[in-house]
């Protein structure tokens, strides 16, 4: 007997983001990676953030506009 394939789940997997652009918060909610860009003189730069949805990403950008600060240079990162 052949395996049953959930076509709905396959469409979500195919049309959704690649796994490396997804995360799960401490409560088990899925978070997505959003791209941000900014200009510095003649050059354009980009960063990414995690957010629950587009509205949450916009709220995080607004919070950055109001309170973003430089905390220091990063020398290494320890995996979670």
C-alpha cells in the first residue's frame, strides 16, 4: 500500500520559507525572517530580523526607529 501524502502540507512546505529562515520562540510559536534595508551615503545595506508576521515586523522596525542604539562590537557567538 502506498503512503498517503498530505497535499496541503506539501504545498505549505513548497511555497513557504526554507527551514533556515524559520525559528520557534520559547512558547512554540513560529517566527519568520524579514529583510530590512537602509541607505548610508551612496550605499545600501541590509539586515534581517525575526518576527511573527508582517505587522509584528513593522512594529519592530518602528521600535528600532525610536530606540535603536549601538551596544558594541561582536567577537563571537555561542549557539543556543
